């Protein structure tokens, strides 16, 4: 009898969720996906994994999924990736974010509690820290988001903490830093058109899908003046979710909040240089002004996740992250017939 419980992945057709689906499947967990395909893609879900096309606020659908997947009454887990993720859009349309990220997460958690699904892993973000005063950032740093996206995620974290105290339910909030790269076997990757993630944008430029890469800000307090970020390979991140799930099952009374990053940073120019080296060409850089609210440097302190989980990153090397992103971008060109 397997000790692996059924897992429902929300947003499993999206960038990070589809990597989590692969990580779960590769490790032998029974997995199903709910996704409304607003920014996700059917092709991102591996064969044999059921896709329930629908919205995470649909309680009737969730009840049916739990019944069909053998979840509830103390069994099963939810990995919750579904959400809206564009920071500037959240400033223009905050209600969309409080609806899709906060209110719908509430509906999902309510369905889980009602059915008795006891474990929950939540995609949180470094945006919950806002502009931290100290870097590397620990989990105990003040949480003061500077945009509705970060706030919508922080509100969900708070909700989960309260629910875990009131019900037989534990959760893990993983605060991701900058997620990048793609599945090493190029089974999935970041497929969103118009993405703003630097490495995605840079490999698009390297393949001629964009004319240049904009560098926002050259006067930051960093060695080369451009912003420094902690890029984490999406497959290492997905693996952290699988390990966090095992930890939640092993310690039912305990919830966790952990940063997900490598604890080191690269500047925008260092990333672009790495892409140039991997592709053996020179991407055009256009220097532009800073965007509002961009910190100089945002690096995780990852001591907690390393002390809590047997997490050993496998793809932390920047050229490897770039190579995997590039391989996926090439495959995507074929898939889309671009
Ligand atoms: N990409 C990053 O660098 C990053 C950083 C920190 C946190 N996160 C978080 O990780 C999660 C996944 O991000 P991603 O980059 O994979 O984004 P994504 O847009 O690729 O994936 C989100 C998925 O959720 C689905 N979805 C959205 N709203 C839904 C709803 N109401 N019901 C059902 N499905 C819905 C979309 O169709 C999509 O497949 C998000 O919650 C995001 O906030 C991402």
C-alpha cells in the first residue's frame, strides 16, 4: 500500500504548477489538476493526469473532484498555484487580485475544510515582504507588501494560519523568489505570451522573438547598478513542494512558512551576459528608468527550508537555468508553429 496520498494541483496547467505536476508524478503521487485555462495550457499537463477544467471557487466541482480522487475525510492534499500574477495589473485592477487570489483561495480552503482535506501547500511570494530593509531576507522579516498582488497573497497566508488553528488542517506557505528555467527534459516550461520574467524575456530576445531587452534602472545600490535578484530553477522549486508535502503529512499538527530561493543573487546585466554566453550572441540591452517599488537587491535567506526539508537544489547554476529556459523556448516555437 502506497503512503502517497492523492494530490489536487490548482493551476496545474500553468508555469510552476505544471512542473509540480511532473515532480509529483515522477515521485509516484496520484495527481489531478483543476485549472480554468485563463493563463494555462492543456498541453502543459502530462498524459494520464486528469484535468478538471473549471474555477477554484466552484465548490460543487471541488466536491466532485475530491470524491472522484479519493480525497477528504482526513485524506489528500491540495497544492494551490492558481492565481493572477502580474504586479502592475494588480495596481491598476486591485479588485481582480483580491477576488482571484484572496476570495477564491478562501472558497478553495473552505471546500477543503468542509470535505476534510487535511494538507495544503500555498504559492506565496517574496512580494509579501515589500521592499525589505535587510537582504538576505528571512521569513521573520516584516511583511509589508507594496502592491495589491503581494497583499492578496499575504491575506491568504493569514487566512491559512487562522484556519490551521481552528481545524484539523496544516499548511505550508512557500515564498518564492524569482522563478526561472524549465523542466530539464523540456516536458513543460513557461509558455505565457508577453511574460515579464527577465530570463524568459532574454531567451525570447535571443531567439529573435523580441528585438531587445529593457533594463529597468542602472543606478541601484549594487555592484553594476542594475537590480539583483535570487533566481530559482522551477524544477528545484517543484521538488521543494513535494518534500514540503511529505513534511506536512509526517507532522499533522505543524504548519510551515519557508522562503524558496538559493540565497544568492545575480544582477540584470549578469543574467543577460549569461544568456549571451549560452547562446553565443549579444542581446540588445536598452537602459530605461527604474520601475516604482523595485528594491536594489532581493535575496532569500534559505536557512529555514534547508534545515526543515531534505532539499538539495540540483539546477542552481545560472547557465543551466538559462539552457533549460532556452530549450523550452525553442520547443514552444515548434508547438506554436511560430
Ligand atoms: N512566476 C513567479 O516568478 C512567481 C513568483 C512568486 C509566486 N508565484 C505564484 O506561483 C503561482 C503560479 O504562478 P505561475 O507563474 O505558474 O503563473 P501561471 O499564470 O502560469 O499559472 C497560473 C495558473 O492558474 C490558472 N488559474 C488562474 N486563476 C484560476 C482560477 N480562479 N481557477 C482555476 N485556475 C486558475 C491559470 O489558468 C494558470 O494555469 C501563482 O500563485 C503565483 O502568484 C509565482
